[in-house]
C-alpha cells in the first residue's frame, strides 16, 4: 500500500487491508477479512488487480475476491465504475451495481473459487458492455488523470477492444 498514489490514498483512509499480489502474508489477510465480515463490514476488491485503459474491456481476474466470498459464505456484488478513464469537469461517472451473486456454502475449493470468479467476470462484462471510451481531455484533464495512474507499462497503453 506504499507503492502508487492511489494505494497511498487508500491507506490514508485507515480502512485498507493490504494484500500482496504474490500472496505473501495471505493468512494474516484472511484473518483480517474474517474479522471484517464478523463485524458486519463489507470488502471492496478490484479483481483485475491493476489499472488498464478502456471502458468495455476487463482483464483476467485474480481469484482473491471469489476466495474471500466463498470462504466467508457472503455474496459478491458486482460493481462497475465507468467514466474515469479520463477525468474532466462536468463529465459523467457511471456506477452500475449488479445483482448479488450468491455463494454456494461449503469449503473454498479451487473449483468453487473458480466458479465464483467466472460468475463475477460474466456479471461485470454485462455491466460494462455498453460503455464508451472518451476522447482525451485538454492538457489539465490529462495531467489530472495521469497524476493518479500507475501504469505497469510506464505509460497509458492503447485501448483494447472487447
């Protein structure tokens, strides 16, 4: 949570549960997630695991969100946020909330986690299908947008088509 401007901003909220993509410290993370759910809390996870360009395309999902949902027996609520690829004054940001995806009670087996990951991916593909990519804004909008992006490639990649 110390790498990247967005991660540092999230960490400042005091509500982050740090998770390493290489899955080190997973037991501690799982215990913190369990405690969160026991308190009646909710957990937001971006299953793509990274930022990308494009409003209609989803990257392959990591299985963390599905794993925690299956393990805790809580539904996954797919949420798509569109309109933040480029920031500009007066632009619309659309938040679409899908139907909760129920979890089949039981052990968090590879098969159960894979099935929940696939169901979540399908639900989110449906939510973003009608999105549209906008033209880049003026210089200030481009600067503002890129100030919060940490592109793995070093700079904004081309938009991928669905």
